């Protein structure tokens, strides 16, 4: 008998409904306490592994960086993961004043200001300190590590402007005023410097920052004739400021005295000496012309004198001759010699005036030469240059007045060397030297 299809379908449906439940029950029956997985964070390690971790020595609360200000106190206790009574603590390369309790690992430090004033400690310097903990029973059980400690100052030290000169200076016109504007750095350095003065200045080097040079030279017309005491007072102000606009001012008082314009005075002296040298050359040439004229006249007069004397002597000789003609000629010749005298005076008169002028010119030349030598400059900056220039001018003026009637000619045909050679020749010196 064939099974009923409807019954078969019902049985299949019942089996399908019962099968998942049976499978879950079978699965629950297979699971045990040992097979159920536990959460990861609750895994229980073996006892041997736990013991090995606990045996590793370590410092639990080490701070790698300490920062202290002046006059502060540090008290910090270090801890380890084992019994502290069986270990001791130590420090290496520790700064002055830092200590540790070898029994309990307590760090103590008193940052006294005297340490920094004496130079034993410095601000903003990182000190690396080596620290260790050692077992008393097992030498191999130890920890060596390090930490850093830095000290800073809580006081605000103001920065100051310090010029490299005194607060009061005295200079003369034409001198150069030069100094360095330094800065005394404090907690906050000076960023820029502003320059001020009580009167306008020209041709000075500006100062904008520390270590700049201030250079200025007062001109020769800086001090006026109306200034009392021939001095002028100048105030130089250097104002330094930091990034917080905190200012510090340094004032330099400069007393400027009236001084000689030496370059101009030197030009004036050179011009006066040149004028005298030119005038001396003119006088020497005039002297040469006068002396040559006197010399030519003297030669002519000497020729007449020799001729007259020769004629008179010849007449005297001929008068003693036996010849009548010779005696007649001898009587005539003395009269001829006498007649040459007025001819000599007419043809070559004595040039006494020219010779006196030549002597006066020669003495004036000698005097001017002496004045040039006596008033020569000494050193690079002769303080008496104005007096010497005045003497040269006065002497030249006086000589020109004395020789105002003497016609001066420029020495076109003779050089200066030729004039000096003629003027200083032995013959001229013998001719115009003083005689008793």
C-alpha cells in the first residue's frame, strides 16, 4: 500500500522543525568549561610567567625633566616595584646641591641664588643627571637611567645702553668723534636703538642696533662767533628698546671747542710762502741786472783809467828822448791823458745809486730767505701756523714798501737755478760783503 502523500509532507515538516533544536542541544552537550573561550583581557597567565615579570626591577615614577626657578625647593620621591629596604639609590654627575636619599630614593634640591652668583650653576643650562638603584643582595640587579634638570631666573634684569666712552667728552672742531654703542643685555635684549641730539647734525654714522659705531666730525664753522666761551655743548641721546617697548636712554655730553681750520690755514701759509719765493726770484733777477750794469760801468772806467795812466807814462818817457819829434809828442801825451778823465765821466759815470740798490735788494733777499727758514712748519699740525703766516705776510709787505721804487722784472731769460748760482757766487759775495 502506497504511503499517503499528505502524511509524508507532514512528517517532513515535523522533522525540519525538530532538527535545529536537537543540533543546538547536541552542541551544548559537547561544550565544557575548558572548551569555552575566555575574553582576551581576562586570560590568566601561567604562574611561572607572572613571577618572571615581577622579578624585573624598574622605577615606577621617574620624571625625565625637571625645571626649577631660583630659591625654589625640589622634593621628589622615586619608587620601585620591589621592596625598597633591599635596595639603595645613587647619583652621578649631579649639579651642586642636588642630593638623593640612598634608602628611600627621595630627591632634594634647594636652588639658592648664591650658587648662580658664584658661577657654580648657570641659568637655562640643561644638566644631565645619571641616577641608579642597586640591589644590596644581587649585584646584577640594578637600574641605570638619567633625567635632566634646568634652572631659570624669575627676576627681570633690565637691559641698558652703554656707550664705550664717558658721559662727558671734549673735542675740537675738525676732530673725529668715534665710539661704540654697546648694550648690557638683561632678561630681554635690546632690539633697536634710536638716536637723538639737541641740534641737527650732518655727516654722522647712524646707530640702529647694539655694537654699532657712532662717527661724527664737527665742521670748522660749528662753533659760531656768538657762542660764549668759543664752545658749543652737544647732547647725544641713544634710546634702546626691547620687544616690550621698555626703554633705556644713555646721554653723552660733547663739548665742542673752536679750533683753527688747519687745512685752510695750511693753504694760506703755502700761498704766503709761494708769494715770498716768487718775489725773491724777481729781486734776484733785478739784482743780476743791476749788478751787471755796475760791473760793465766799472770795467769801462777801469779801461779809461788804464789808458790815461798809460798815456801820461808814455809822455813822460818820450820827453826824455833825444829825438825832437819824440819830445814834442811826449809833451802832448800827458794832456791827452788828462782829457780822458772828463770823457770817462761822460761815457761811464759811476753808478753809485745802482750799486746801492743792488746792495739793498741783496740784503732784502737774505732777510726774506731767513724769514722763510725761521717760520717753517714743524710737524704735521703746527699750532703756530697762523702766527707764522702773519709774520711772512708782514715781512713781505714791509720789503715791498722799501723797494717800491725799484723796477722788478720777471726772470724770463734765466732759470731759478741760474739765478741762485749767480746770486751765491763767490765774486758777488766778496763784492757785497760788509767791509770795515
